[in-house]
C-alpha cells in the first residue's frame, strides 16, 4: 500500500472508532470485527470477505504507531477540515500558508527530512506525484543522468549429454557495448566531457509553479548531466558502439530445454556510470535418441528398453546403457510390460553432490513376422494357457 491510498480510505471509520482512539480501543474493535467477518464464519459470503480484508488493512496501519502518524498527517494535509484543497491560506485546508497561524510547505517538508520525524513520508508522496522539487528533486536529479544498461538475450543449442553433464560454450555476440575508442566517455580521445552548466550535472531542471516544483530532463545535455564538445568518431558521443565479442558461458549440469542462464553485467553497458545490464542465454537441448528426462524430477533420466515376451514371463538379466557405461538389470519372472525399474545414482549429477536416478521402463517387443516353427510353438503355447484370461472382468457391469 502507498500513501496515495491513504488519501481515499478512512481506516478509523472502517474499524468504527474515533480518530483519537487509543491503541487498545483499536485492537478491541478489530478483534470484534475480525471474528464477525472471518471467511470461516461466513462461507461463500463475498461481501463479508471483502470487509474482512478492508478491516485487516485498516488495522495493519493503525496498529503501527509510525504508520498511523504518517496516515494521520497525510489525511490532514489532503482532507483537513474542508475535504480537499479548498479553504485555508494559499488554498489549502487548515491554513497551509505562511501566516502566523498557518504552516509553510517549507516547514512541512523539513519535518520529513533527517532531522524531523514528524511527517514521515510526505516528501516522498509529493515526489511520487509531481516528479520532485526542492531538495528532494535535487537528490533524484543526481541520479537522472545514470541509466542501467538494457538486458540482452541470446540463444544456444547444446547436445543432450552437455545439458546433463554441464559444459562450457563459446558465444560470439554482436551487440552494443562500451566504446573501446573513448572508453565509454563519448568524448574524442584526449578530451573529456564537462558538467552541463544548465542543470549543474544533475540531468534535470526544476521549474517552480506556485507551491510545487516540476522536474524534467535537461534538454541541453539530454539528461546525462554532461556536455561532450568533441564527440568520439566511433560512437558519436554515445559512449556505446556495436562490437563483436566472444564470451564463454558455463552451462550448469542438469539444465533443461528452454531454461535461461544469466550472466550478470554482460548486457548493454550503462550510461552515466550506471551498471551494465545482464545477458540471458536461452538454452535449447537437442533430444537424445536413447535417454530422456523425467517430467516429475528433471534430475532423473528415463530409458525405454524393448524386451521379449519370454524375458518378461521367465525373468532375465538385461544389460542397459547409462551415461557412464552399462549396468545389469534383473527382470523378475512375471514382469508386466510397461513396468519401470529404478537404477540409483545413474541420473544427472549436480555440483552440490545430488544425483538423480535412471528410470528403466521395459516394453515387450512383438516380432513383425514369424516362421512356421515359431508359429507352431506359439500356437502350442496359446493352447496350453487357454485357461488364462487376461481380460477377465473387463466387461463386468457393461
């Protein structure tokens, strides 16, 4: 919540207490309303739920001494006794002016500074509404010329093994970067920019209109706070030029397709001494012909192994591949097609020592064609197992 919200909301009326209510009275009122309006006591009542949230919001401000003081003073400034900016000296409620019985804006904002402790955040409130003025505007203006560099995004495609094990990838980028000719100053080598005389290096100029000050970027220096008399021939005074550079990106083990790797400070350079942006590398992983990644846990690898019907029925020991060689996997007799076996610690290995597993799913492979001998043997098997009905109960109740 911002102080702007306080102008429109009457928290005392929300709790049903007077503006001079004590902390105990506020707490007592809140507890009573919270019990009455709690969603558990009013299931499905949207109006009660909205009131419960409003009461909780009001109590959150009024139960905090500092927030309550700021709230009271903000409301007094904007609502006063006249409900707006009408009335009082200078057109403000309660006589905000420069008379003996009034209070000047200079006094009001001075109390919100380091030596005050009265108005709290009123200076910030006006700064947010009107762009800053007076001493607050100068502070913001000192930062106006500095601008963080933009973030840059690029893409890279890597093999499945590299994604699982981790790899280092060289990237060749053509993107804006700090001008090497002028070192980012924007001035021809041998010369230096000088402070803008119009804004004094702040990058902003303040124009006073009555009680308020409006700040806007300085047109002479384009908000940078500096004047370049002799621009760099490479970047034409911007301090930034397009250049080609090579970066080595370390892809962490276990990166998944579509994930991004962030390289802090490798984006576009900042202006006016501000930090550079970041480089985001979107990783595309080429699918592997053998292994996959588990949807439930990306550290687990998946593997489908075709098996024969006799291997599932009688049991067998299979040799299956892993990323680091092979392992033996025992298939017990009577195993159903589609069953998955877990081979521990044969998945993705993280730097923190955590290792995923290899999930091996066995699937029966049906011969596309049988010779006469195999056909007779299969018919004999079918005859000897005719009492076994795999679809028993399938149509019950239909």
